[in-house]
C-alpha cells in the first residue's frame, strides 16, 4: 500500500471516508456510495436553476432514456467523474486554453478508471451522448429562467415530453444506487 506522499497530486476525503487522489485514481478506491452521494448533492448548471436539480437525478434520467443495459450503465455513470472533480458548466469545461484542456484531460483519465471499476466497456455510446443533449434542452426549458433561452439550442434537439421536477438529495442518492444495483454495478 502506498503512502500519502507517494501519490500524484493532492487528495480529497470522500463521503465514505476514502482518501482519493483524482490525479492518481485507482479502481479499488472508487465507491458507488461516494459517487451517488456527491452527485446527489451537486446542483446542475452551477446551481443557477429555479429549483435544486442534482447531477445524480440528471444521470438517472440519462440512464432511463438510454437503450440496452450497456448504454444504461454508461448513462448512469457518464458524469461520475464529477463526484470527484465537481460539475463544471459545459462552456467553461470545453473552453480553449490551459484550464479547459487540463480539466478535460484529468476528467478523461478519471473516467477510464471509473469505467474499469464499473465494467463499462468501450467508449461512451452515441445514444448516451444523444440522451445527455435531450436532457440538457429539457432541463433548460424546465429549470432555467425564461426556459433557458440564453443558452441557444443544440442542433435539432427538442425537449422531451415530460416535465422535470427536482428530487431532494437523499431521494436522488437512493434512485442512483437503485439503478446501479439493477444493472449489477455495485
């Protein structure tokens, strides 16, 4: 077992009490409870929503509208790195320059380890990327002032035909864990 000083970068202490190095992640240090709890307590859009709406709830919805167990698993865990790195808004995360590039590199490496831990095969499926965009425009419509008109739209994506109402964090945590359990990804 390595000592704290032998690991790359600083560490955080997670919900389960694990010491976790986001710059030097190990599959055995990634726990479903940490991911579900952290994502359930992070609000999408940096908290600029009309009501609390967590990354965990968003991930549950991406899972729900994805097709096939492999895609559903990717849908549930597609933002799992944010449990350790936090949810940074898409325009900032994908900005050019050192911050955006470094963040996306760290996020990609962490997602590889999360994928290994939860047996997510291949790259993130296109159906999950599509579901993510459909949810984004639905979230904008339902949770942003003036329906998120300031965001613009993503291609031809139209909002889904249900209305999003935010779950409380404990409910989001439980729903995330339930879906992981049903997929056998615990």
